[in-house]
C-alpha cells in the first residue's frame, strides 16, 4: 500500500512537471515566429550573424525542451504501467467496512489535472460513476439531499453525513481550487495533531581514525495543531435537486470544493491563529513582534522575524537592479530543514508588474517579458491569488507549512431561507488547522516601496458571535467611547442619581440580552431599557449577550458619590 502511494505521488509530481513544460510550448512557437520574421528582415551581414546566433540558441533550447518532454512522458508511462501491475497483483481486501473501502479506493483519473471548466464527477469513467452511485451510502445521501427540497424545518445532527467515497472526490477536487494545497505539507489526522520536527543540528566532530566517537546531541521540537471548522452554506437550485444523480453529485462536489479551497488558501497566508479559531498564516507569523502568550515550551524557539523576513523594494528600481534586490529579499527565507521547492504567491496585478520589470528586446526589436509562471533569478513557481494586496509577494519553502485535515465533512442543516429564489440551502463544513513549522522558511516582499500587508479581513463569523451594537447607561458618560470589542467600562454618578436606565442593542438579530445590577451584596435582574438602582459606592452592571452558543458579557462599574 505504501509503495503504491509513493508511486502515485511520483506520477502526480511528474505529471505536474510535464504540464509545466508543455505550458512553454506557446513560448517556443512565439519565438519561432519572431525568428522567422527576423530572418526575412535581415539586410546586413551583421544582422544575419546576430539572427543566426539566436536561431542556434533557439534550436538548442527547443531540442532540450522536447527531449525533457519525451523523457517525462516515457517515465510517466513506465510508472503507470508499474502501478497497474502493483494494483493488479495486490492482495484483495478481506474486510468490507467503510474504513477498509476508503483505504483501498483509488480513482482512475487524475482529478487535480482537470481544468476548472470540467466537473470532477463528470470526468470519471461512466462505469466508475455508476459504481459510486450504486453504493447504498451514496444513494441514501442523494435521496436525503433531494428530499430536502421545499422543507421549512431544520435538519440537525448527522442526517447528511457525506459518504466516504464522495469525501475522497472532494479532497482530490480541492487541489484544483486551492493552489496552495499542492505547495504545503498536508496531513490527514484525527484529534489533536502533533508534528515532531528537528531542532538545531549539531556539527559532527573530526578526530583520530581509531579514537572514541563523540556523542551528538540532537534536539527535537513539536508543533501542536487543533481542529478548527471551516464552513458555510450554499444555495442549490431546486431544479438541480430534481435532476439525475450524476448532476446532483457533480454540483455538490464542485461547490463544496471551491468554497473550502478558497478559505484554505486565505488562511494559509493570512490566518489569525488559535485566538480566531483558524490556522496561523505565514504572514501573520512573520509579523509577530513578541512571543505570543501561551507559546508551547516544546515548540521551536520563537524568533522575531518582522524585520528580517518582511521586506520592501523601492518602486523606482528596474532591470538588473530590481531583480538583484528581489534576490536579496527572497534569500531571507533561509532554512536548513527544507527539502522542497520554493513557491511565490501574488495577485495578477503584481504578476503584471513583475513582467513589466522583466521586459527585454530581441535582436529584431520585439518585446519579451520573461516571466512565465516561474519567478526569474530567485526561481520557484508562481501562484496567482487575487485576494492578495497589490505589490505583495509571499513565498518560501512550502513543505515547512503543516496543514492538518480531519475527516468528517458533513452537510448539517437546511432551511427554506431562499424560497423566492427557488433554492434550497445546504451548509457544509470540515475541520482543519495549520501553522508554519519553521517560520524563517518564508518571506513577505512588497515591490512598490511600501510595507507588506500583514492583516487580512476574513468573513465575519456573525452566526457564532455575540456583540452589542450600542450601550447606554442613563445619561452617564462611560470612561471610553463604546466599542463592541471592549467589554469593561466605568462611569461615575452624582449622589442624587437614584437609578439609571440601561439600554443594550445587540449587533445580531435574535440575540438575547440579560442585564443584572449588583449594589453591594444585592443583585437584581433588570429588563433591557429598564432602570437599575444605584447605591453609594460601586455598582456593577452586567450585560450578557447570547447568540446561539456564543456568549459575551459586558461590565459597567458605576461609582456613586456619597455627597
């Protein structure tokens, strides 16, 4: 099983290399057309010699390119043949439970290589699709989904647990929608995940050939990951619910994969960490200026990287000067632990700016911008992520970012909230957490002379938040302007103020408000908008906001003067 898995990973890696090579075919066609035009335009011997030199260089590069493509195609064909033999000769499983089926299931297509315009489920051979749809767990799942059309009740618990075979489809399909899952280290785990990593590697000791060997002390660290939930609801047209099983399954796979893939990419770069119930992002970690409270003692030593690994390049640098500065900035992500390759993320505007800074002229005077999916000079694949700020480039050694994924994706609820639109709404979720293993393996660079953007806005978790929109305590002035994120306030009242009206307006519709007023040992409940009696000295007014499972308590301590 492990050998089969390793061979599949090798095949996927080589197919990715082949795909990258074939992407350069258009570049060679363009160069050939340019050289053909240059040949027809030569008038002097000097021009002819220059073109001849470019032609010779082109022929060498094209031959080398075609040779590499042919070699990769042969290697992939041989590996696929070996894999087929291994799977054909593998012992048949004797168990038939779901766990065994999942561990032995393989898809006959490479979903990750499919274009986004093609739905993953549609690309599976008809025989395999029929086998999936014939499974009892899949039939029950699709039947339950279809039966929800037009319901007004809530569906709770595990009524719509996604079958394991469809989880496999979604997991593979997310690699099409999440560009960074291909770059980082991904582990599928249950419960809390601990990843042991090497610490400082000691230097071996030179000595006499027959001398006693010295002991080397190796230090190992651990990084601990939890399981936060990434979730959301999706509207499904009722016409699709009435359609055949293939179309229904296809749309469910695509929508869930795209939604979760986008959320993962954003969190890998800008996630705010445990305090916000999401992974720790690369940029967020680089921006830290002090060791966070509660930093694990067995984790790698915390290092301040906000200056060394967040860089800025002046906007007026061009040509060789710019690329030299970019090389120096990128070299900040130095590490002794990575065995992988570098990757670089940016939006399309930044990518266009990079291309403009790489413009050169051919012998015939044609313009060429030599940026084709790989960062020149520095090297490393480029991934375009449009949610990134303009002029920022984030990258490093992706295998030193760990993402822990947990099984159990489910659709847990449905409510007729889009009746007029003729949609049924489903909510999907999965659990994951992540963090840089070695933060120094990454760098953030701004190429317009500005600071790297280190904070990204995420969609508000309003369904699980409990906040006040406003709070007034009679005519008293609070010690600071009310802020929904500030929970503690003080105020003073004159001796002749007998009571104050407490009015709290929740930020979420439907949130419950509970108010108590304590003067000395006496504590009473107060209706929202009602009056709380004040005694001389400290009076503690508590305002509890409850929204679903979320609870937040605001406190106002009113000190009443004695005279």
